[in-house]
C-alpha cells in the first residue's frame, strides 16, 4: 500500500529522476536482501582471515581473497596497486595492574595504542596523574607530570546523538596525549578507551609521536572504561598508588602492501571515474568486521549489484579497497596520487567506514550546487527509510581525492552501537546483522547508480543515450 | 554547529510550537542519555525476574517490582488494576526428531506454540505434508492431510524493508494453522519460526483453536529456520520420513493478575487522560527484554523524565503496564472497559512494543486533522534523527481504546534485528543496547510532552496558562 502510494507521488514530482530510477533502486535493494553476497564475504574476511593490521600476513591474505572474489564478478579490470605501509606489531603479551599503597592489586584490561613504543623489559611502574585532557595537563606543567603516568580520563559525551561527534571530542587524548605528555617528561600514558559504554574491553587506535626525539617517546596504552572508572575512584582515596604496565610492541620497517581495485568501465564516459570503497586493513584485536570489513564487502557488493541488476554504467565505476587507513592512510594517499598523475577525472567517491549497521543516509562533502542536486533524489530513498542527507565529512581514504567539482560522500549508518566495538576485541562477525549490512550495500549502490545516471553538477548536461 | 543552525531555522518556522518546546525536547533527550533509569530497570526485569508469561510467578513478581519502582517516582497515584488472565504452561520438556526411512535421525530445535495442546504421552509421530500456507493446505483437501503432520514453511519475505510487514504476511500459519489443519483431520502442525534469519532458535507465539471441538485440537510447535530448511530439503529426497515430536504443555483455569498504572495528574485538565505503555507479560523462552521489557521501562521512564525535567503536565499522564498482551490481550481490554465505564476521556495513547532498538519515529492511528497537526512537530525531532511519521497501526494493548477523536500512536524503532529475537530464547538483556533504549524513551517522552502542551485537534483551543 505504502509503496504504491509512493509510486504515484513519484510520477507527479518528477524532477531530475524518473520512474525507471525508482524501479532501479527497488531492484538494487531487493537483490541485496534476497541474493546478497556481502555477508558471505564478510564471514570469510572475519572468520577465515581475522584482524588485518597493515603489514601483517592477514592483511596480505585479505588482499588475495578480495582480489579473487572481485575476479569472479566479471568486472572489466581487477588489479593491485602497490603501496608501502608501516608495520607495527603488538607483541606477545600486555599486562597492567593497579598497585595500591596498602598492597592491594587489581589487574587491568589494557592494550597498547597502535604505534606506541614498548615499555622497558621489566615494565613501567609509576604514580598516576589523572587529567581530563591535554589542556589540563599542560596547565599543570612539567613539575606535576615528570616521571608520572598520565591518565587521560575525559569520557565521550553521552548526550550527543551523533556518536562520531562524541568520539571527535575525545580522541585527541589517544592520538597526541603521549606526544604531549612526553614533552612534559611523563613516563607513560594511559587513556580511557573511546567507548560510550561501561565494559571491560580496552580499545586500541592510532597515536603519534610527531617529530618527538626518540628518547621522549613514552609508552601509551588504553584501559577499559570500567577500569578507568575504577582507577579514577581509587585515586581519590589512594592518590599515591602505583600503576604498572608492560607491553613489548614494536615498529618495523615499512613493507609492501596493496590497494585492491576493480572496475566496470563506463559505456559513454569511460574517462569519468566514480569510486566506492572501504578499507581492507583493520586493527588486530578483533576481526575488523565493522571497522571496516563491512565497508569492504558493501563496496564490492555495489559493483556486483549493479552488474546483477543489468545496469550498464555510463561512467566508469571502481571499487577501491584501501590498505592502511588505520595507521597511516597510505592507501588513500597512493590512490589519489596515481589518479592525479594519470590525469584521471574523478567525479564522485563514496566510502563506507562507519560500521555495518542500519543505514540512515549519507553526508556529503561537495559544492552547494551538487548538494542541491543530490537532495532531489532523496524521495527515492524514502521507502527504504533512508532519510539523512546532510553536508559533512565523507571518509578518510577518499579525502585525498578532494578537488573542485568532485562529490565526496560517506555512508551514515546508525551509530549508537559503533563505539561499543570500535578497535576492540569485540569487533567481530557476530556483532553484524545480515540485513543491516545488506541494506547499507543497497543504499550505496542506489546512490552510485543515480550519480552515474544523472551526473554531478559539472557533468550533468550530457544527455542519457538509452 | 548543526544544532545551532537548526535553532535558527526553528525561530523562522514557528507554527504550533515554540523555542521552549525545542529546549524541553533537548532536556528530555539529555536526561534520558545522561541519567536514565530505563536500562537499570530492564536489567532487573530481565536478569532478576526473567520471562513473564501471564499467570506465572514471574509475571506476579514483575507486577510487584514495577509497582514499587513507580512508587519511588513520586507520582500522584500508583495502583493495580485486577484482570483475569489465561494460564498456559509449557511443561517439563520438548523434543522433536526427523526420522528418515533409512533409519537416520536428526534432533529438532522445537518449541510448543503458546496455547497448544500436548501431544499424546508417547509423543506424536507421522508423515509430513509441507505447505506454503493455509490456502495451499485447504486446496489439497482432507485426503492429503488426514493423519499427517502439516509443515507450514512459508518464510518471511526478506525483501520487505518493514520487517513487521513480513511478519504480518506469515503469522497466520502460526496463529490459525493448527485450527485449520485440525478441521482437515491432521495429526499435528509444525511451523517454520517467524524469523528472517537462518539460525537454530525456535520462536514461539500465540495460536488459537477458535471454536474447534476438543477432539479436533491438534498439537502445534515451531522449529528453527535452519531445521525448517533441512526438513524441506530432506522431504524432497525422503518424502516418507516420519516427524516425531513430544510436548506436555497444559492450559489451566484463568488466574488473577494485574495491569500496573501510575499517574501524574494534570494541572489544568486533569480529566483529559494521555497514556503511555507497554506490556509486562512476555513469552517464557527468553527474558522478554525486547518484547516487551523495553516498552515497559521506556514507558516508566517517560513519566520519570517529565518529572525530572520539571515539566508540570497540563493533562493527566498515565503509564499503563499491561498484562497479557501475548496470549489474550486481557489487560488492554480491561483498561479500556474501565476507562469507558468511568467515563474517562482519553485523548492520546502511545505504546512501545516493537523492541528497544534505535527509534526512527512513530506511526499514528488518528484523524487526518490530528495527523497534520502532529506533522508540524516533526522538525523538533530532526536533531535526534527521528524522521518516521506515518499513519498506520499503534499497539495491541491500546487498540481497545480506539474511539473518535483519540490519537493512538506506536513507537517505531529500527526493526531489522527484531525478529532475530522475537519470542525466542535469545530475547535477552544482552541484545539490548543502552543508548538505543534510552533514545526510545526520550523520543516517546518528547511526543507525550508535545501532545500535553498543545493538545490534540479536539482539545487544542484551550490556551496555555503559563
């Protein structure tokens, strides 16, 4: 009943799209839900391969796997794009402990931050200074910090509806906390996990020492939110407690890895490129199902759905599965550099890197004219409960493609559960719902289809031949 | 940034609501997320009490618990409303087995449907007739059905976006399949679980024999979707296999139970009643967290949020926690009867009974005038990603209140995962995300606030005093 009513509304309000578009979108959704491959591919990536940190054997196995799967789709081209990536290895074991002045001990759920140096062989033990952020630490000055372990404990703001905003408001502690604390002479850094939930999982993620000399680089680790709450309370009654942690992570020389690229060449404008992608690498704690196995398989599925639905794209559509988003962005940079050096005209790029949850819409990094153009397609998505069309960020891997005239877009799934799993050992296949994943792939395919068919603002005046 | 932009837009487009409304909604959301009680209450209902089938001890423990919790909120009145409910008990054990003609056996994941009779003491064993629905069975006629076990295997349609539509398109097999098969002389009925996912959980649910004589009432049970797939395949190569099942469920005399009602009496129009509710009873297999522990605690939270936010309602707001939605709807009918006999004017009722998932909006059963009025409030919900405002059903428990002029509404959360858990042993607390639950409560509280403040179409011309 509802679908019929919508179809009538369509015929009255034709703008830049037509009845055939609504039929194409319907086909894409039905094919994804009834006959999708994304969940099957994710099962393999997650359960047969697992965590895929850049430079690891698993990352290379993932490259081989997705290349083979893309080759089965009958695309016009599948290739690898070589890229040198950092290789950081967590090491054999990690330990953490709160040692009260009264002799009590409590083991911590702890993990090294990605890129951190190791502790001394015997571990690191020191008193703790709790701060709510980098600014507060700087105000306290080097006297208060020197020789201490700085405990960054500002939680994600749980009243924000967009959880990525809450993450953005906290992640500086993880990313540059150790660098800033090192400058002040701290011995180490402990960060409250970037997690809106109180639980026992420590969440890793990238950190940087910037240009800091090697002797000022101090070890940094994350502890679970439950442990952060405990430590903070304990410090109030036992401010002289010691915190001990031990990790033997290690940075190696860069190694060769690959972006994986598949293409359907456009029938009318083969030199206009549209790309859809996610990142193949993941952190090492879980199996990287949501971050970003989901984006990888959804992007592959976009090309499969388009072929399966009998759509022959006017423009060239590429799936790009980027290596090294998590701790370097080398894959994204490499792809953009090569596109630029070859003079390839990219008109559109879409990334899925916010988890495999129910899709709500997209955010767009583009001109006002292009955004207005895209908003005209919004009614086509209504039957699928896709309503969020806003200007905003897109995705880290496609960011380097930014230039005048290109439309960058990011899939925006429901974000409420994302940070329960992000960069933690519970980012696993069982946390992904098949339908939610498939709806995301169909949502992406529909936008790709519409951009292909109707073009962006700069490329829109070219008539449709069929 | 986004919020500020929205606030500006608000001031330009003032219609039946004002800036103070957007502030009130913001307060309700922030209070629910930062300082909510719903998750705590659900933890108790699910983990300390558990499944709450009508007539069970757990159901009575739930009545006592929520009454006590409501009394702590400082409402103007908390009371029990007596209602007689059916008492069906699953019994000590359930078994099912496929017995191939070659002697192979496979155990089935099986559960009795709610209200079913038991099998004979030794169990029931018979050949199987697989059908895609009741119509197909009727076409086959009594000769084909007599003495057989009818296997209803029409799956939920996985291409439908609204999963409740897929449920509605299948559930006749579970609800009246055994009655119709009994009329044709079948020995028993097996139903494919109402589940969009392939897994091993059997899903129970209500069934009826209507006015069928006792000797035609045949036992009925559900098997998991994986087992349904297996059985269907097996029947193709071994059509003469036997299916065996055994269950000793039992129907007892009706027993007394209760709806639990709490009220904040309106300051201006105490005789205009608005209600918000969910159902206290659940099926017995899981702990009823999504169905409908979530709706119960969200409804309680609505009244708590309103009090905590310092809102003094103009109209009387009641939370009604209904007994016996699952297998009788006695609580909903009783509440409506008493409201009618007392001449209480109900202007609005909102039910949450679609799971504790991220809220997407509401469906409304009301006049076109009331719906148009409500649509004016839709922009107030945009910052919270609440976009779904459509005419449609509301909730089973509030259905009996339907009369001219009343606005009935149902919370519509994301429905993609709902039927993974519905009526099965995995409808448990761990499947509920705290933020998703809390966002639902805030969404409900915001609508209740707006209806209270601005009235429905029939009650809207009364000026606001403050």
